[in-house]
C-alpha cells in the first residue's frame, strides 16, 4: 500500500479503463477524486463506469464527456430528481447504457471472485431484460434441465472507494453501509481508497483489508456534497444548485466553480 496525493492517484485512471466507483446513491461517493480527474488537463475519456448506483459524481464525469459507457442499476439524484447530464447524454445517444440490475451486478462480481466466466440464476426470466441485453445468454441446467440465465463475470481496471479512515497498513473503515465496495476491491486491478483520516489504528472493525488496497489518499470532506455518515450529511443545497445549474445549460460554469479553491474551502467549513 502506498499513500499518494490526490493528484498522483488521479493519474492512475487512463482513457478506456473500466472504473468502479464506491458508495451508494448520495452516500460516501468519492467526489474529491472525481474533482481531481476534472482538474486534469489530459482528462481521461471513453471510461466505462461500473457502479452499483450512479449519482452526482458520475453525472459530473458524463457532463465532462469522459464516460463512454455506463453500467449501473440506478442513475439519479434520489429526492433531488434526475441526473441532468446523464439524462441529456442518454437522450442524445451520446453514451452507451448497459442495463444492469442488482442481481446481474452481484452475480457478475461473484463470478469473477470465483474464477469462473459466469454464474447462473433464475433472475430476468419472464422479463424484457433479455431483450435489452441480447449479450446475456441462457443455458440449460445439466441436472434439472431447467432454463437459467448465465450472468457474465464483471471486473474493473480500477476501483475508487471513499472511507471514513485507514490505518498505516491500508486497512479501511467504511461504516455500516457497504453497497458493493467490498466486492469491487476484489475484482479490480488497482484499488484506490480516499479517506477522511489516516490513523495508526482504525480499531476492531476492518471493512477492507489493506492487503487488497494499492493506494490510500487523505481526503477530508472527500465525499462532499454527498454524505459521509456520521461525519457530515448530504448538502442538499449544493446538490440542488448542481441540478438547477445544469438544467439552465451552465454545466461548465458549475464545474469551474467546483474546481475553485473557494468551493473546496467552503466544503470543509460547512
């Protein structure tokens, strides 16, 4: 495990990669890392985002033209409405949307962790999902003869997770809402964890073991304006400002403000 600056860690993401972003909806998203990607003069492009859910942080990447493909079972801003840049890009056909569900993502990750090419299930049978995903095949159960859906293995080049704290060996505390963070780090070639604090001992609870972590970055308020319970809540005002600014056609104006030192300073005070 290596401790890097945010700028150094952001250089590990290159064009064409498949990246998994941790957290859940508007909770514990790696926003500070996304902010650093946006600051890069050579922004990576044609990224595939493999997220359990996608929200504010991923919408920023879509609006900046950095995402080629989205794989997720939800993309939105919860009570704050639709994800504006994703909705616009999807309607214009500017982004490839690969429909996923909780089951297809879960089984795809488990297949990779099991070292096999797919895992079977009854899921999706009798639904239109197989029409939306003609790449997903059905197989016959060799024991019962029943038809099953064969969900292909999923992996990513890099996983970026935000946690509460890490110790000097890279062990990470996430709190109690894990989403698929603990699975993403097991299927990623490179694991980057941003944390609110780096300490000598995180205590008895280790949610991500240091043996699978490649990089740790100190990032206070690193999930803002999403929440990082119990340290700080969602900034509903900032999320609403983002949605309103995008809907007014001023995405670049919002990004310019977000990348300013004043914005980050305000985030740390709020």
